[in-house]
């Protein structure tokens, strides 16, 4: 008998389900996976090293480019680390704005994940539906920060500016008639908060539409039920966080267990799975979007309240950390000096080290920062949630068919900007 050897193939980077830069070496026995070896390093991001040569504030835009689907959540962990080292108090209004945008970002992330996961498995319509809602939320990002993706909105001590009073509107063009534009601009007549509130009222219906398409879909269930099962003990051992851990039935969520900002003031539930398979993780993400919608509603309600409660500054008045207003800077020498020092040297952070983590859409995103008293980090270490998930690829996909590898990569919700950081 001739010796039968296992077949080794490259799954990606060109494979559409490898999402661009994952090189996965699969050892196959026929069509069954014997070993999966993920190779990272094709992106050459180098964020942690770059941060050591930039001032503290200059690294905020780098955070957006880590997980480029959850931009503001990355910034949040980073500015929280700086605030811990500075022992800085953040104004309450800024905390509510941050929480609101964290949850908007969570919905953005899950919409993309559920849409592309279904696309990887072969359901085309889903991604068209989810991108429709992403577009509305991207418009909110753009209205507030001026950018659709890389927001650079959070700052040590608060946020860059308050929410605008008006929402950008569509204009008549050769592609859009006056009638179409009027319909599109119907819910854009008020402020950004009005638009967000309108979105939260519409969103549960959209979630129902996604559920109609996928939740009881026979093919979707055949491709996800019982695939990539991870027990709670294994999830702990692999260092899983976020939906990957909650899908296995562990109710761990930093927003509840280690509340930051105003998460202890808002009401929401933690969805957990039962079987720890791809299908459960999908259901967890679906329910997380509904819970995020609840949190956004509560934030909008608080931010709307009268001047005594909902109003106030959105960034600290400590001018060693945050720049003075343009008006003050142009009429007062003291303020001008603060402005000049901040934009030339940056913030001088006291000596020390700290770790700050947020409940990122993908799991626990943490920043470990060491300061030697200078105006730039001495060392920065990023705890990316996707890294331990991908590291467990071999253990989770062993014994599955090659087609199931696609479903497993989709359920991990990996983005390489943060993995190859």
C-alpha cells in the first residue's frame, strides 16, 4: 500500500473569508481539518512601537486604525489609561456622550460582523440589509467628528466637542431627485440627538428583519449549529472575552463587573449562550445590539435634560491637559501659552504604570501604559481581544470540515489591525 499523507493548503490570504490578511495553513485529512496554523504579521502595523515616538495625544488617531470597525472603543481605553495616570476627572456630560458612542460603535461592529459572517457562509442579502443601517450611524459619526471612520473624537479629559445642533442633509443631484431627497431628509431636520433618537426607535424593527432572514433559516442553522463548540472551561483557558465567552454561557461583561464611565447608571442585560457554538454567538450578538439600543436611548434622554442636569462642559477645564477655548486663547496671554505648550510639547504624564480596559464589541480591549514623566509613553502594550480568539483557531476547528473553518473565522469576528498591532 502506498503511504497516504495529509494534504497541507494555504487558506488565504486571498480567500474571501480570510478577510484580507490572514494566512491560515490547514493540514487536511481528505476534507477534515487535522491542524490549523494561523500566521499573522502580513500587516506590519507596529502601533505599539510607533506610540513610543509620538506624544500621548498624537497616538489617539492610531487607536482608530487598530480595530477599524470599532474606532471609538479603541480610543476610549487609551484615553482612560491616560486619565488614570493623570488622576483626571471627566465631566459627566462627556461620560454620557462616550457611553452613547461606545454603544453606537458596538452596533456598527455587530452589523458588519453579522452581515459578513452570513456573506462568508453564502447569504448575500444580509450584508445589504446591515450596511443600510451602518450608513445611518456612519452619518452620525461624520456629523460629530467630521470623519466617517477614523474619528479621533475622544480626548484625555472628555471629548473633542459637543454634539452639533444640526444633522448634515442630502442634496438634489443627478442621482437623487427632489422627491427622493425630501424623503431622505425627513428625519434629519433636527439636531444629531434627534436623529439618534429616531434611529433608536427604528432599529428594533430592523433587528426583527435580520432575525427573519437568519435566525430560523434552515441553511444558516445547518452551517452554524454545533460548529466550533467551546465549553465555558475552554473559553476561560483560551482567554476568550466578549461574545466568544458569553456565547459559552459565561456572563462576564466589564460594563457590569467593572463599571466605567456611567455604565452603573444605565439599565441593560447581558445575553449569554447555552451551547457555545457559532449559532449561540450569533444570537448573543443579535441581543447585544438590542441592549445597546436600550443604552443609547437612556443616554439620549439624559443628554436632553434641562441645563441643570444634561448640560455642562464636555472636556476638562485643566489646561495642562485640554486646550482652552479659541475665544479665551485669542484674548488672554495665559491661555495662549497653555495652547502653545499643549500643541508643541503635548501632555506631561506623571511617572507610573496603569492598565485600562473597556468592553469592546469583540471582547476586552486593554491598554497597559508606562510613563516615565515625559510627554510620550515609555511603553505601550495593547491587549487586543481578537488575538486570543485567533490563537484558539487550531483547537476550535480541529475535526471540522474545511467549509466549517469559514463559519468559525466568521464567528470569531477578527480584524487584523488589532491582532497584528
